[in-house]
C-alpha cells in the first residue's frame, strides 16, 4: 500500500510540474516569413572563402587540395615539374586547415593567409 501511495504521489507531482504555463513574456514578434527577418547590412552571406595557393613540385603529377579528413577534395590539378601552379579555390568557412596531397606526400596547411605557398 505504501508503494502505491508513493507512486501516486510521484505521478501527481510530475503532472503538476509539467502542466505549468510559460509565464515568460516575450514582447518581440517572431518572424514567420523570410521577408520579416531583419538582417544587418554588413552581414556576410558567403559560406566559403576564396583561398589562393601557389604550389610547386619537382615532378609531373596530380596534386589535390582536400579537407584534413580527406573526405572532400576541393581542387585537383596537374602540376608540371618546376612550374608554379597559381590557383584560387573556394573553401568552406568552417575549415581552418586543408591537406595537400602530391606524389604520396601529405602536407597540412593552416588557412591563415591570403596566399598559401607550398613547395614539394
């Protein structure tokens, strides 16, 4: 009998607690359409940054610019021996580093400059 009384008391307490109205007042009207949303004039809608690369290698081979995990390849090109490849690649804003693959070598570069240079 005591167990049943305790269970009943717990269930009643849960009902009383969960059935409270939200009394917080929100005077701001929430937007319901895209036109109602107020966006600052200087808001940047881009989801990527254009990053410039200067890449040079000692052999004719493919070169890849990819995410650090290697799952996403952002750019793939043919790099000629002793010639500099200048390329601008759109990289998602959330990336802070990229991996460059060339002739079996992998180099991770921080995306902290306007032009990233790598020589193999």
